C-alpha cells in the first residue's frame, strides 16, 4: 500500500504544484524560473503526503486538502534553497542537481526562497471548502513551524553550533525546530482540516513528534553510511561542517537504537486508530530502512 499510494499522490502533488505556482504572475521571469527549478526538482514530497495521510486517518479525504499540502512543499523548498547557500551549509548539489545558487546566483536564489515562502501563505488561502476558523488555525500551525519557534529558530541553533560540541538536549531542540516542526505542522494541519476530535489530534501530534525524531536520526546515520549517488547530495557534510549529530554525540549503533525507539514511540501513538492509519504505520517503519 505504502509505495503505490505514495507514488500516486506525488504525481497529484507535482501536477498541482505547477498549477499553483503559475497562477501567480511574477514581475520577473528569471525569478519564476528559479522558483520552479527547485520546486520541481523532485524529492519525496513527504510533508504534503503526510498532511494527506493525517487527514485520511480522520475522514479519508486527504486529497481534498492538496492546496494546503502544496503550500507546505513550497515552504520546504524555500528552506532547502536557503540551507544550501554559502552562508549556510554551502552545498553544491540537492536531489542530484546543482543547487539553486549554483545555477541562478546567490541573490536570485535568496529571492526565489523568499518568494516561495510568501507564496505559500497565499496558496493556503486558496484552499476551498474549509471553514475560515479552521483555515486560520492551520495558518497558525504553519507560520509557527516556519518561523523562529520552528525552522528558522532551529537553523539559528545549527549555525551557532558549528564547530562546537553541543549536548543531546540542544541537538534535539535544534532538530525539533529545523526538521521536526514542519512535519508536525503537516500532520496537525491535516488533522485540523479533517476536523479531528481532540483525542485523535493528540495522538497524531505525538506521532508527528516521534516521526520527526526518527527522520532526523536516520538522516544523521545516512550522512555517514549513505551513498551520495542514491541520496542525491554529498555525504559527510556534517563532519565537513563540524556539526554535532546523533552519530557524533553517541555512536552509530546508539543512533540506530534511538531511531528504532522513536519508531516504536510513533507506532504506539497510533493505537487509537485502526486500519485507517496503516499508511502512517508503514511510513515510519520504512523511514529507518530508507537509503535516501
């Protein structure tokens, strides 16, 4: 079920992303090309897929909320463009392609990221058939996750921690913001859009937190053990940039144990659901076995 549904939804998302991007006229064609270059460069489309899967667990109508899902992918793509910049992680490749600033220059890459971030909030407001108070709650989730309490705050800790050995608590706080916040926003937004009752919203929130932790630990492991050709980006970048990771602060074996523990935590969170949550169960288990 996992791969078939995932592939189908990725196709839907990618077709819709192009539509939503081109609905907004840009004053500069080169800027639009830069935005589309990174937005349509492939990838797992994990955040929009998670939003739909969370909504499915409540009412089976995940695809109804594809517009908000698109917005999450725009925010994620903006963060990748900016993360790759020389002032941040200074990476040359992303998803097997040259990074945005290597193709369009640093200034245009910065503007392309800015434009995708701001467009995302316009796209959220294009979502149809959702009560205004629910859409406002979703906007709050997404804006908080993207800002200083989430992605931006996590990136700030990351930059400040380069060349410094931080403790595990700081590392976890950094990744809860930088990586985990948008996963959590995706899952909670899907649940809110589907009008989840409190018990199920709490369960999905717990799942989201454990999912984000498992994802990040696995990412740290793959930076050491992964194949750059499969990953689509260089491996060993954490060591090159003198960054603390779950592997460097513990060990490879301990990081693998922590990832498995996070997966178990995520699965336990879904006990209030039946078969409607099977996609989420399969996804978090697939996560720790992934090669890219």
